[in-house]
C-alpha cells in the first residue's frame, strides 16, 4: 500500500526559513482589447460580444495613435493580432479615421450575393453636459 504524499502543512525546524510564494491575480490591462481569445462563430455571437470589444478598440484608438494607425490600415488583422476572430463571412471597416467621430462597421457577406449586410456599427461620440 502506497502512502499518500502530503505537502501541507510543511514541518520545519526552528532554524529553517520557509518562503511561500502566492500567485498574484493578474490585473486587467486597460489597453487589452479582450482578456481571452475570441473566435466568433456566427452573427448572434458577433452582435452579443463584439460591441464591448469594439468599444475598447475605439477607446484605445482615442489614446493610442500607433494603434489607430494599425487599425486604420487593416482592422481585421489588428483584431486577429489582439485575439479576436470574426466569422469568415464577416468583414470590418474603419470609417472616418481622421475625424473626431470615427466609426467601425461590421458587414456580413451573404452567399451568392454582391451586397453586404450591415450587422452592427459603433461610433465614438463625445457628449458634454451641464
């Protein structure tokens, strides 16, 4: 019969120093677009999950000029580099990149059709109140 190995509690001599390392919970980086890899499979998932992700993208565009340039040149590739994958029949456009109100539009290409269907869009709008 094997004896079960037990690591806790650790017995130590009075002259030994025992160091215990706890794994710290990682803080969320505000510049990350998403914490987890996102493979969106269909229109329902895109409509449910992508608005939050694109909201973070717009916020980062506002404060990070190099990210804005990357996203303006190839939005789909930039999303994929940051762990967000759209379904194959969907595309993304970055419109009005040099304005105060940039817009991100997601389209779905229907099979055997020349037309694209707009699935959703997000636009940065500044509002002030008194």
